[in-house]
């Protein structure tokens, strides 16, 4: 049996008529950059997320970059980010010649450790970027409280968490000053290329973001500030608008798949329960914990990835590949051990929780169209590996 890490074709075929019509509509309009398709998409996100402003941009990375430009980040400023995340979270800070200051992760959620965030604040700290990694919210209540006490801007990296709710019901990306999302095709809500979104409830910030999205021009060809080319194509906006009404249904199916994985791993005696953080004979596979599961919020976790941790991760991955099961490693090298950040003077051992995750984490197939039989095959194959 083949089980790919992700197969987007079933999703396309389920929406083929609507998606094809949207693509043809854009082609017939010959209006390819921003325009009415984008305006319509942005309004749909304001309604869905409950925010005042939603601004379509060229990618999730550009969303983060533009957000930092909008808060006037300058050389010498520091931005606190987790060391365990997709590269863009720290990369955008360095691109603006500011300094990323790294934190360790929470062992249960993979997200930023709020205590470590507070310890890393200095007089040069300008902002913090909590990441809602793998589809579960960071501990935003504590992060916001700490940031307010030190007058720091909060930019949420919600690239993997579109539609995720914090325990109080608020959608991630609407809790801090600015939220940043990605529509990369493999995301829970993906477009036909690169695309992203910025959200804010601050009118002044929204105006800066909109102006800087088009090279800082207002009106066209008149520039009081420097921005960039962060525009979103009309095609991507049209595709996302078609898919958005189905997002909650897809997230629910991912949660159902995660629940089946958890049940099967426990019944196979590979794990005692989700949320264990150390290996022993009863916990050869460490399962992800949905920490806000009892909050009453339906989208407490959207499982952009379903991440297990195993001691012989690379050997298991090879075994699964031979058995035609797709996997991925998110992420094998934390920022403090990346060559490009060697000037930050971190060393191996500085962030033990993140290093543990980087050495043991493995993403299994979790996309909505997976069958129960495919999930059963994945768990059975992993059981065979340990046998």
C-alpha cells in the first residue's frame, strides 16, 4: 500500500468545477495583480478570523518581512524567535540587519517557551515572533502579558495555523499586533503557488502595510517610504477564496486522523498516551499533545503536521520509505546550529528541548483524504519496525 505524505489531487477533484471556474474567470478578466479578486478574498478573511484588516501578500515569508518593515525594525534591534521553526522566522530578522535572539521550545507543544522568552529580553529587544508550530497555538496569554510589560511588538507566525484557535476562542494571527500566514500549496489552506496574508486590528499599522506592499507608493509612483514588491496575484486570491469555506471541514478531518493515530499507537503498545516527553519501554513513540483539547474550541489544533518522536528516527524513516510511506523531518537543524547564524555565538547544548525535537521528530501523513486503512498501515509498519 502506498501512503504519500501529501496528495493534493483528491482535494482538487472535489472542488474542480469551482476552482476551474475561478482560474478561467481570472484569465478572462486579464486582471492578474491584486484587484477585485484580492479585495474579495481579504474581506472573506476579515469575516472568518474576526479581524479589522486582512492584507494579501506574495508569501508567508514576505508577510513576516513586511510586518517587521512596518514596525520600523532597524539594525541593532533584537527580535526574539524560537530556535525550532521554519527558516523564515529568523531569516527575515537577519535580512533587515537586526539580530534574532533565540529561545528554546516547550517540550509538549514544540512552541516557544514563554519563560525563556522573558529571560532573553534586553534593552535592544523590539519584538517577539511566537510561532504556532504544526497547527497548535503558542501560549499567547503569557507571551502577550510579557510583551506588554516590556512594550514589545508581537508578530505571530501563523504560517502553519490558519484557522487555529487559542484556548479563549480567538483565532491565532489576531491576538498580537500583526499576524502572518502562508498559502504555500502544502499548507492546510494552499493556493496554486506562493501566497500569504497579514492580519491586524491596528488601523495605522494596516495603512503602513498596504503602502509598503507596493514599494511604499501612495499614490502610485510617489514614495515617502521604502517598501517592496509584496503583491498577491489575483489567481492565488481567487483559488483561496474558493477553498476557504472548506477549511474547517478539512481541519476536522485532520483532527480525526490524529485521534486515530493516537488510538492505534496506544493499542499497539508503542505509547501510553499523547504528551509523553521521554522514551522508555512503554513509550517508544512519543505522540503529539493537543494541549487545548478541553478548551471547548473546535479548532484547538489543526494538525498542519502530525509529529511523532522516535529515538532511531532516521532508521525508521528509511524503513517507512522502503514500505512506500511518505514522511518528512521538520526540522533537522535548529537555527542556533545553522551555519549562517554562527555569528550569533550559540553552541550545541544551548537549547536542549529543541535539539531533542530536531533529532527525533518525524512527520507522518495527516492530510484530510487519508483513509483509515492507510493510517492503520502506517502504524502497523512502525510496529513492525520496533518488532
